[in-house]
C-alpha cells in the first residue's frame, strides 16, 4: 500500500518534465495567468504637487525636466529615466508621485521585490506586462521602488534565485531600450543602495541620471515642518513660521518621514491629554519619543541606580557646556527610554577639526569620569561612549602614528569578518586608542574636578525633576563661556524661493 503514493509522485514528476519546454525554457506556459500579471498599481488624478514636497528644492528643479517632457514631448530627442537615491525616509516616493501630479498624468508604481517568485520565468513576464500597461496608459510615470531588489549587479554564478533575478533584470533592460520620446512614458526608480546597481541599468538611454535626495539641512527641515504643521490645530499664540524654525533647529539629522512622525505624534499626545490645541511642549515630547524611544514607565530605577544615572548624565551635560566644540545640549533625562537616557543637538557640520573631535570625545567621557569622581566606581553605561572614541582613531585617521588612513568598522547588524588591517597595525591602533583615551580622560577629570559643584547641582536637579532642558541649564549655570549662534538662517536661497507656487502650474 505504501508503494502507491510513491508511484503516483514519480508519475506526476515525469508528466511535468514532459510538459516542460525543451531547452530549459520557463514554466510560465502552465502557470496561472494571474501569476504572470504585473503587481503594479496605477493611480489617476494625483493630487500631490511639488508644494507638498519640502526640503529637497534642488531635486525638484532637477526632476522638473520630466514634467516638461510629459507636457511637451516634441521638444526632446532622447530622455532616459532617473534613479532617486538617498537614505530611507527622504520622500523619494513622494517626489515621484508629485512629479505625476504636476504633469497631470497617471502614476504607476511597483516594488522591485514583487517581480521575483518561486516559478522560473515569472519575473520577466511581470516586467513585460508592467511595461505593456505603461504603454497603454501613456503619457504616464512608471515608478519602480527599491529597484536594487531586482537590479543589483550580476555575476558570481548562475543558480537558483540568482538566475531568475538576472533574467528579470535582462528583461527590464530590454524593455527600457524599447522606450524613446515617442513612447511618452517616464521611468523613475527609487533606492537606498545605488552602489549595488548593475552598470547596465545606469548607462545613457536607461537610467542616465541620478538624483540624490539626502537628509534635509536646517532650511529644508523648516520647510518640511511648515508643510506638516499646516493641517494641525496649533495654539493660536504660536506663530507657525517661528515654530517651524525652532523645531528645525532642534531636529538635526531628521528626515522628512521623521518630521512627519513628530508632528503626528504631537497631535496624538495633545489628544491623549484632551488639549484642544497642539502646544510647544507636545512637540518637544514628540521629539523625545522619536529620538529616545518609548518611555518605559514600568522600568523603575533603584535609588542608587537613579543617582548614578543622574550624575552620569550631569557629567555629560557639564563637560559639553564648558567645552567650545562639544554638541550643545537639547535636554537630558533620567527617565528610561528604549534608545537611551539623553540626547544632544549635533551642529549642522560636515567637516571636523582635531580640536572639535577632542572636545566631543571629552564630552562622551564626561559621564564615566563623573561616576569615578562622585562614587569612586564606574558602570557599563559608558560602553557606547567608548565605541565612539575608538572610531575617531580607526575611521577618521586622526593619529600620526597610525597614519592618514581610514579603516571601516563593522556597522550595527553587520558580521565582523576579517579586519582590513594587519596585526601590527591593529596593535598600533590599540595603543594609540589607549593613549588618546587616557589623555582625554585626564582632561575631562580636570574639568569635572574644577566644576564639581556644578555637576552636583545638576545631578540633584535631575534626581528631583528627572528632565532638564537647555533653558533650565542656562538658569543653573549661566551663559556658556563661548559665543553661540542661537538663531540659524532657515530661509531658502533667492533662486529657490517660491519657484514652485501653485500659480505657476494652475
């Protein structure tokens, strides 16, 4: 009896092999037609416009050429597609959608991972179907999000899913070669990893231009806040423009998605407390939520732990306050959160001198030194600070003995494989890191001992209030002994002001 199921299985496999096309063809001849259909989604009557996308004015000017092409295709002999690249949350998809809205054409979108399935040949079939849909609905914009899923570099073997991915990529290249200005279809793509895209995708006639959309600077963040604060019912006493500038100054490194999250979180906090308007404190709490994570109200610190944490954070705050190049304080909290206990405002800066790195290093060690001074013991709380100190020597090439070289450390989530330097260099790095940390530690110790009363005062304040803002630190310690630029210019350059107002396109 047990032989019958086995014979049935063998018979089915033989039947399938006989039905399979000769020469290693694909299986799409007997797969359901729905599997071969493109998963692309088409949207008509897009209401999103360029005025709804803030913080990337240069990218909008670059992509404006595609809007003009869709409205006046006879002006162009050839126009390839464009890859919108940049970190997650920088509104790449929103900008592509706004381009369709400005040109008043359909927007067809698909994710790169949706092409690949378990059946051989499904990926190329879906690519063909997607481009057929685009041709039927021309003029239109076809947007392939996360194109690195299907368009990464070929090579390294021809087996399994890699072979299917290569076949899908080849079909994508063939379809893009069949597009010209007479087709009246613009192909855009989005990716976080342009470095792994196949060179054949990036040649002229296909994706012949890259539009980088990075995290917005303070001007861009102010513009984004103005967009996302628009639908929120704010306190009438607060001026929207002034509030946008203030929030932009306190959210360095935030992307458009982060800012949208802050505004949404502030509205939720106000509703949770039955406030009719969103106030400044709600936005500050929302920033704490986005930066520090969820407040862990059930995680109660023991009295001795709470005191240690308070003086640890007070050490960071005092060293940062009295060193010129350290990051200015936003707020410090001893309330346990998912991502840590304190955060600071990094300055809008792209190049750092040795003095600036040294001041920042001392600030990172401030908490550990404060523990040593006040409790004559240290805890594991400074582990992340020490990791950043090591980075200064290994990655930034800030040591004469190690040389003017940079070695990449494994990022969070990456596997540490072979070190990119020899054992002799590793020993030299270890010694230089020790020397550098010892020097910074001694400098920080002298500052903490000199300002011991200030550390004690801030530590006691934190034990009582749990949260300390910059304005309160100013009352406790007085002005910093260095000139600070409190109000940064958040206005756009003259060439970018009001260039995309609705009146131009109406």
